[in-house]
C-alpha cells in the first residue's frame, strides 16, 4: 500500500521539489527571530510572531515577509520526535546548530549556560551521542563520510551569539516557542546548509531503532518509524511468525522519501484536510500526477478520479486510518436524482439561499447535503470518522443510524462504491422517519418520507408510490364523502395498501381529538411496531373509546373507521404506507366541495 503511494509521490516530488512539503509545513505558535550571518558579525532582524489560524496555514498578527523562509528553516530543524533530541535535557528542541528552539517559559526556569554548551558540544562532535551503541556509531560514521564534518568555526560563532543574547531578548512571556534561525545573505547557500545539517541529524535518528539496522553492501537498511512501530516493552508488536521479528526493512533513500511523504501528510492533517486523493490515472501520469487534499465534507468536484485514497488523522503522530484503490470515481451521478414530493408540503422548505429542496440533482455533493440536513441534523459531513463517544449528538436514534450507515454513505459518495448503500439507507431512513413521527416532528417527517421514497425510486429504477398515493386519496375521499347505491364497493376498502393508508388516516384523526395541551404522538408507536392486524385494530379501538365523546366524530370519520374495521389484510403491515396515511392531509378534515361540510 505505502509503496504504491511513494512511487507516485516520488514523481510529484521530482516535479515540485521540497517546496511541496515546506509549503504545507506549519510552524508552532511563537516568536521567531532571524539572524543574518554577515562578514562583520551577526545582525538580528526584528522579531515577529506566528500565530496560526486553526483552519489554514495563514500566519496571523504578522505581515513579515520572512514567514515563508521561517517555514523552510523550521522544517529542516525539527526533531523526529521528543524521544530523539540532541539536547539530553530536552530543553532545546532543534536538531542543528543553525537554529535554536525553546519554550519561552524555560528560558528563565530551566535554560543555563551548561545546557547550551552541552547542546553545542554534541552538535560539534555528534559521534559522542552515538558512541555507546555500535550500530548507531556505524550509522553516523556513514553519514559523516557522505556529508562531511561540522563547520566548527561557524558553530562556535553561533554558540557565542546565543549565550550572549538569549537571556537579554525582550520577548513576551506566552507559553509558546521562541525560535531563532541563522542564515547567510545567499539564500541558496542557507537552504543547502540547513538540508545538510538536517540530514546529519536524521540519518542516525530516522529509523525506529538503530538496533534493527543492517548495513548491506555499504547501504543502510532499517525499520521505518511512520504509521507503525516496535517497542521492547510491547513484545506483541513483534512479528512472531518469522525468524526475523522485524516486519520489513527499507534502505536510506526510501526511508527519507517515506519521511517526506508523512511530513507532507502531517501538513495536510494540520490544516484539517484529512481526505487525500493521489492521482494514478495512466493517461494523466504521462504529463503530471496530482494530489488532492480535502477537508471533511468536501469532494472532488467536477473531477473524475482513478488512483489511491487515504484517510489520515493527526494524533501524537500522523496516522493513515483508511486506504483504498479507487477505479474511475465520478463526481457526477450516473443518472439524475429527483427529490419528489410524494406527500404534499409547503415547498418553501429551503437550503440556504432560497433554493428549493424538491428538484433534480446531478452530483454527489448535493446528495450529501440532502442526507446531511434532512436525516442527520447537519451531523454527517464532519463525523464520518469521528469516534462514537466524541459525537455530541443528543438525538440517540439519529446518532445510532449515523454510526450504522456513515461508512456506506462515505464509500458511495467519496469512493464510488454502491455495495450495500441501498439496503443501509432503506433501514436507516425508515427508523429516522418513524422517530420523527413519534416525536411529533411531522414537517421534518414529511421531508424524510419524500426523500426516502426518492431514494427508493433512484435505486430501484421505478416507483409506484406517487401513483398509488394519488389514486388511494381520490378513492378514499369519494368513499367517505358519498354513498352510491349502485356500487357497494365504494363502501369497502379494496386492497391491503389502501387499508394501511386508511389506518394511518384513522390514527392521525383520533390522536388530534385529544384535549391535552401536550399531545403525545408516541401513541402512534403501537401502529408502527405492530406485528399483526389484530394489534392495529385493538389499538384503534382503544383510541376510539378514549375520544368517542367528541362532537368531532363526524360521519366521514365513522365511514372511514367502519371500513377499516371491516377489512382483513393478507400481507404484512406496510409501515411506509401507514406513515403516508398518517402524514398526508387528513381526508376527514378536508372540506366537502359539494356539501360544504367538514
């Protein structure tokens, strides 16, 4: 998996250079000082603060043009992690003599001349750090043979400047960083030296542990430290099924490439761009590969895609938590999705700038918006991968269904996999719809019913619900309003579907007769959960006895109720049709156009 990513990333890196990574690097908040190395000594530039917008890499509260340069210096000076410092006291957090990182609170509380001297002594003679371990010693020897020895004269000059100025600097006392960078007038020379000293630190420290390293034909191989690890205190991490417990070893070139890849991903995650699409289209690769980084809820708009998908997250370290090969993903739907109004409602229910919900949709972004707002109260887009305990959703039914179907929705909308989306949505939308009805959110329930059946039509390719609802309402309305001596069938229910719709109409009417100021629509629950027709008729009879004192028990209702009692369905209870009857305009309350009574 990782090898495939690295092959493509390497091609892009050749095109873009390290700028691809440094542009995405985000320095820590703090005060930054750049010191120019001049022929006649050092010249400190005006300090500037970096405070970052949490949603971008834009530096706030500073307009200093050195920000982008500071990002590059900072990237080449950072530690692999705090367990691999050059300062044994972990007070100074930079990896080379060209930079000096320290928490501001530690300048007065912890920093001393001895700590500074010990830090620069190690940087001056790095072999001292690795002397006690033969493999580490051998690795550093290879490093020094490759890049040469430290420029001791420059190091001593920088040591002297730091000791003479660090305790005199007039900076704020916030609990963030002070970072000092030294540079030459020649920027290319500066960057090359930062890269060189960064490499001096990285080669002996980039692998998980030097004890696992092997030198084969004068080439270093080791176990990488990205997205997995080994620990002597955690023997269960070892590979027990092979002679060698190390999962795999990679050479020095690949480990540096892998580190750059994870550094790049870390920059994406820091900007909350967790969905990574690595383009691997053979046609495009002849010209230029690309990587798309997207925030939660964002999609590859107007863009077909073939390649690798990664889902990343930033914890203590960068983690890849999902990986997939995507073949021919399309942002546009294969066919238009039509959100229809099966149950009449005021179409002023809008999303944003007076845009009606009920229309045709052609892309996956709009489908996501419909699911996000209509079913999940705007909790879907930001919670595809959120830990269940961290989702602050007070609606337990919606939360349960969100957890049940979010993976299927994501795979459909973001990867183009249909798989189980039809079955999962069918179950989830019905549960949410029923819960809305029970809680008395009838307007929301109507939108949910309409969207549910729009999806059923979309996936199945046909839908007779609209025609059925139109015909059944016409038939029932005629039956409860007029009596025909010539056709006795007008006084009876003709089929199971008409019966379940009539049950919904009857239940709604009875519940509206309650004199209570707090009408408890949870009384609809027995109908929705009924296993057989006997339960339905028993529940209707109970409601009828509760409200038969009301003058509202008019002739139209009596006619409707008698038809319901006189019919015995043959099929299982159809909850959708029953809900449609409950949510549709109630025929008992509709005005009789011929007689003028209600």
